[in-house]
């Protein structure tokens, strides 16, 4: 990515303008997060684009501290507190749309580090067909979505779990169903769906929200994340009484998602009877359609120049579509595990995730790596990307 400098001149109107400028540049680049990282002689600005952090410029030492203070004020933090981590929220109007920003600070030996998560609550929702599901996986997903039970999405932070659930809700919305969600935070506003924002300080956590939703005659429930046994128990009970329940867990693969419920203390027979299946996913960067990925194969000299912070010496021949990275956009690789009779038997016996995974592969499930390799064969993503996100050599 070519450098963008955020330097003040005497004519600038203040730190609020600089904050909006950084957010605007990040949105223009398609960033999901902004990192403000203090250093000995100022502050580095980096954007997370397509899952990776890219250098976006620098701020002088004279600007960095006032900017951090201004963002604290805008996000409702204690401006006088710099020795403890803080969390806050802000809403800004930028590029003709409302952007919610989750802000977190972390004290370091160089000063306060700040991360801004950008959430476009009214942004365009992705359709299920655009998330990278193979034909076979899509067929399994649609089959489970038409049933009653618990459907779980798993993957690390930033793997698109919430986006997938929103796309599912958008697909399920038909005007004849009562669809309700309990989320932290509400990342997209969905017309025709009742969404509840978690507020732990007020006593509204996932478990409390789930109990309230179950008294509202729902057809479909989306729980942003299952974090504890109580929420897991409520989700499984709701799934066992005729509801379709969508939620997420943090596990490495689809089979591990099922055994995590057992580890949380949910009885094996209830997991076996209530869970429809699990979807594990990762996001891979898509090979640039303009340069075919060749722009990412820069010389070591150029790379080391960027590493030294020599942003002004950008390559004049850099691909304008991908900014010299060789990648533009992201797509998903997935493994979709359907809880069939043989897997129910294993769950009822409290079997290991390895045995469940083996059974799922025997019934035709493609693993994350296999799904990625199929997309690599079509030239959509690179083998290097598959190895990076799956950790396999």
C-alpha cells in the first residue's frame, strides 16, 4: 500500500479533523481496523486490509498525544487515565454513512497504543453465494438452515463468522418469521429483525438476553457468541424445542466445535439430539485480478525499505488495484460438518474430536485445507495463502 501521510499544518482545524481523515483513508482502503502505534519519534499508522496489517503512514510526536486524547474524548474514555487499558465507542459520519468505532487503548513503554475497529452497521450485506462456499457445502448449509436445531460457526477472530451469520439471517428473512438476535456488538442493522445489544454494565449479558428472547415467541434466534456454560445450555435447550439457533464458538475446526459443548458441561445426548452441524471457516486473500499476484513478489530491497519506514520511496510501478501486495479482497474456505447418525452416536459416547472429524471426512466432508486447494486449483487463491491461514505445510 502506498504511504498516506497524516501531517498537520497551521491551517488545520484540530485533532477531530485528523481523526476523521484517518478514518476516511482507512475506509477508502477497505480497512477493518486502524492501529495507532507509539514509537520513539512519533506514532505509526497501520490499516488492517484483507486480514493483514499494512503501513499507512506516520504521525509526529507533537501530534500523537493530542490525537490520542481527542479520540478518548470522542469515545467516552477517561482522558486522564493512561496507565490502564480502556475501551470506548464512537460514531462518526464518514463517506456519507454512519460508522461505529470500537476503540481500545493499551499502555506500552513508548506510550498508549490504540486500535480502532470500524463497523459499518448500515453497510451492504453479503449474500451467502458470495462468501466462497463450494456447491456441496452450500447445499449442506441450506439444508441445515431449513431445519430446527443449533448451527454453529467457528473460526478465529477476523475469520468472518459474524458476516456468515448475518448472510444466513438475510437469507432466512421472509416476513413470516420472528427472527431475534442477541449480539455484542450489533455490527449490522437488519431491517425486519429484532436485534438486542448486550450491555454487561446494566446486567444484560448473553444468558439474560437469551432468556428474554425465548419469551418473545421467536422462530429463529441468533446468539452472537457462546462464551459460557449457561449460554450454551440455553442455546441447546432452545434448539431442542423447535427453534433454529445460530451462534459462534472459538475452536480450530468443525469437529472441535461439537466437543467444546461437551467440555462446557452440556450432556452428550443433548448435544447429539440438538446440534444440526458446524461450519469452520477462514478468510484467504484473493489473488489480484489485475497483476495476477506478481506485484506481491517485490524485491527484498524494496521490502526492507518499507520495513525501515522509508514510505516516500514507493515503487512507481506498483499495481494500483492491490497496492503492490499481489492480493485484492478476501474469500472464505470452509469445512461443513453435518451431524448425521454416525456422528450422533459418537457424540452420545462423548468421543474425541479426532474420531468425529474422521467420521465426517468419511461421509464426504472436505477439510479447510482441501476446500482451499480446490479454490487454488481454480486460480482464486494461492497455495501460500492456504498454508498461512490453515497452518499446514
